[in-house]
């Protein structure tokens, strides 16, 4: 579904990603594990069209999206749940969710938006109770639920999750990751960037270890969990 090859990207003169390559198969959950500053967010921004790579290819279902605008990346079937959630604080929960479906519901008819709204509210029942509440007044966990639900309203084929556990209490992290597993079990393809390597490797089938903007290890999750370097650097073993 997704094939990244020779990808280099950065900000101005600062190069963050160096000749990076990875794949995600249809229906697969893949994780990116690495320390803060390893380049995970830069990769996610590149994949979602928010950052134009210096070089390399981002092929999604055979189409190269490396120089495609962010709104057209969403239309192609990729939705990003950004680091830090980035909900629209002054707007209500319902308005945030409706904006997630904007690219396919305007100016056309609703095109299944009501059905998708019901799906995400069933997935996150707490959001149903807060539909008319402004997003900025939600707890951190509720905002993360809203950020995921908003991305799902775009009806993506590939969901990008950037640090979904950041700043959340352990019980909320467990709830968020249980939802990620549930989505994957329903057939959703997922690329998960996460500092919490233990949770990420328990959730994904495969993983890549990112260090200084490069892929330094790639294997199935079980192999990575047993790797001495991964254990020492990321699992505290």
C-alpha cells in the first residue's frame, strides 16, 4: 500500500531524514520506534504532504505523492493524527469531526458523513457526551480521541498516528492503544510513530527503529522486542 524509498527531508538547510525506506502492506499495522528527535515526526509530515521532501519517492497504491499538496494526500486516502493532537480548540467536538470529512462532503452531498460520525462516536462514546462542548475544554485523553476520530472522518485507507500516547495517563494510553488495535482488526492500515516502544511493539506486527533520521533496524515486532539494542535503548531491559 505504501512504499517509501530514498526519502530525505528537513527544514531549510537542516537535513533530518537521510535516504529512508519503508513499506506498509494493506491491512498492516507498522510502528516507528525511536527517541525524541529521531525524525519520526518529520517522516509523518512528509508522508502527509505537510513537508515537501528534498528527494525520494512516497508511493501510495502506486501513485507517487512526494510532491502532492496535503489536502490532495487526504483525498488519496492518507489521514494524519498529528503529534500534540492539534484539535481546533474554539470549535465544538461536532465541528471538529465534521471538518475531518470536509474534503469529501463539500460541496457535494453528505456522502456517508452521518454514518461515519455514528461510527466514531460508537468507537469513542465519551465524544458523544461532549458533542456541543468546545474541543479546547476536553481532557488530554479526550482530545486524543477527538484527533483520531477526526482523521477517521476522512475515511482513510492509511491512518498515520504520530505519538498518540504523548502526555497521557497510563490508563488512557491503554485505552487509546486498544482502539488502535480494534481499528487494525477491522482492516485499517496503520503507521504508528511512538516513543513508547513497549506499547508500539505490542500493537504492531512489524517495526522500524529510527535513529538520527535513518532506519537502523527493521523486523517483526517479536524480533525487535528480543533485540539487545532495542531492549537496552527503548525497553529498559
